[in-house]
C-alpha cells in the first residue's frame, strides 16, 4: 500500500499478513514478482504519486524467499520510485524508474538499470536534477525497446509545481544506451 506496508495473501485474498513491517520504510510504491521465480520479489519505497504530502521512501528492496526476509539493494536517495520492470528474458536485468526527491533537486533521480540482480545500478536516463522518471514499459515484442515517462516537479512550502518542458515520453531501442524524446502526436504543453 502507498501508506501502510506490504501485505501478502496465500489463500486468494481471504486473509492478508503484513510482510514488511520491519522494513526501512512504511511508504511504498510498487511490488513486482519475478515471472521466472515467484520467490524473488522487488519492492520500491516512497509514494509514487505527486500529491502535496507524498511521503518518501529509502530505496529498493529485494526478497529471495517470497517475502520472509528483505535486503535493501540500492537507490537509497531515490525517495520516490515510480515503477519496477524485470526483463522477461533475464531476471537479473531490472529497470527502476525514480522520481527523486519532491522537496529538493538531485537525489537518485532518473531511470536505473541493473544487469546483475541489483548489486550494481547504472543511471541510463537522466533528464535533470528536477525531472524524474515516473513510469516505464517494455515493447511486448522486444524488451530492448523501452518507453519512459519523465515528469518535472517540485514541492515548496505552500505550493506544488507539477509539469514543465522537461516532461515527456522517451524511447530507447538498444536497451538504454541511446534515448529519443518523442514528439509526434503528443501535446506541446508542459
């Protein structure tokens, strides 16, 4: 849940048990189960919505025993993770969209990729210190083709600045080496 922990059911939703109460953050954004091994679960922390009071997280976690134990595997300064994708061809390749801090510039903001299951992370797309990546999706025919949504935002006391010229949709066809900002058929406004 966005504000209240991670819950698991083993009886088709009749009952739920909290499985991340001892984790480093109670504000979460997304959970992804590895399609090749359901014991491997990835968890991103920090609310992924840009509301006036979005609470931050402390990075990315991974479980290899179906949620019994967790270890933090990086992106501690991301604060707000937007999305996690596991490459359907190789479970060690994971993409993480990071929106970054809401109240300040910088942090671990952008699109990150690991090819070794989370030991090392490379930032493969960085727009600016004010613009993070909020969503990512694979082309269903080719996982080297990735689309990423960027969102420029900043929260100040008494105001929320949402949107800007750095927002948009980006595309790579080579697994994140080169990116193109798409423009045809999209709105021209911030």
